[in-house]
């Protein structure tokens, strides 16, 4: 039998916040290694990608923490 926190985490892994953060993270890695050259006309792409990575990453973390807290027994 799986622990309750593992069940909650498996349910929360199918979340659009995590998917968006993962896609933006892959985009940042691709930009870093030069697979896609950063265009001179769009110098704001890299900071914008970092902003979205942090935003959606934190949203996912907050959602997981809230789900874990709601499943804990009340004191």
C-alpha cells in the first residue's frame, strides 16, 4: 500500500503548472546551450522565461503543499 503523501504527489504531477514550468525550463536549457540562438531583436526572452519558470514552479509547489496540508488530520 502506498503512503498518502505519495498518492497526493502522483495526483499533483498531472498539473498544468508543472507542465508549463517544465517546458519553460527546457526552453531555458536550449537557450543556454545555444541550440536556439537568442535573437538580438528579442533580448527579453531569457528573463521572461526565468520569470515564468519561477512563477509556475512556485504555483505548483504551493498547490502540492496545500494538498498535503488538507490531507493531514486536524489537531
